[in-house]
């Protein structure tokens, strides 16, 4: 995997020292994944964990994996302890405009929880597979966005 892209102001890669900080989501199932999990994921090959910081506080976190033909947005969580409206959306834009192009990928994929499918639809993501029931997450819907489309 090529070098990680340099991130703009307000974004940074997770560091080991972040594992002591708090993260609380708006979705109870996500709360089982502490910043320690995210840090460990960041150490895996082809894996990035990016933080959105506002006033030196973690406002949102994204876990992204790089595949042969796409980028996968594995997890995206807005921190309700230091909630900054739009911080998770800022990370989606960063993946679309910086991370995917940096790695030469023109498609972003994700599996959306039911309550967020329409949000991703407004951002140009389309459903490309059948929704399925996951033991942890309940219903998930595979979605993708081909870059260059609206």
C-alpha cells in the first residue's frame, strides 16, 4: 500500500495515545468498539483509521480498508460526547475526495444500517446488493458510490 495521504487540518490518523480517550456513539451496538479496537484495526494491512477533531476533541472516527477495486468504509461513528454536527459527513467527504483518489480507487462501498440508507442515497450512493440480517447490526444494506457520479 502506498504512503498514507497527508490529511487536511481537523483530520488525523489515530495514535496509540487515543486509546485512553472516550468514544460514545448514537448506536448502542457501536459502543462495544472502543478506540483501542480502532487503533488495532489501524495496524492491519490496507487499513486506515481517521479521526475528525474539533477543538482538540474527537468528534468522529472512520475505519477504511483499501481493496483491489474499491475502498470500504467499514465503520463510521460520530462521538456523542463531543458531538459536532456534520463531523461524520466530513469523514465521508474526506474518503471520497482524498483517500479513494489517493489509492487510485473510483468506488466506495459500505454496509448501511437501515436508518441511514436514505442519507447515503442523498450523497450519491446506490444499493447494489440485497439487504441482509447481521447478528450484531441487524439489517445491513450494501451500498456503493462510483466516484465521478453525484
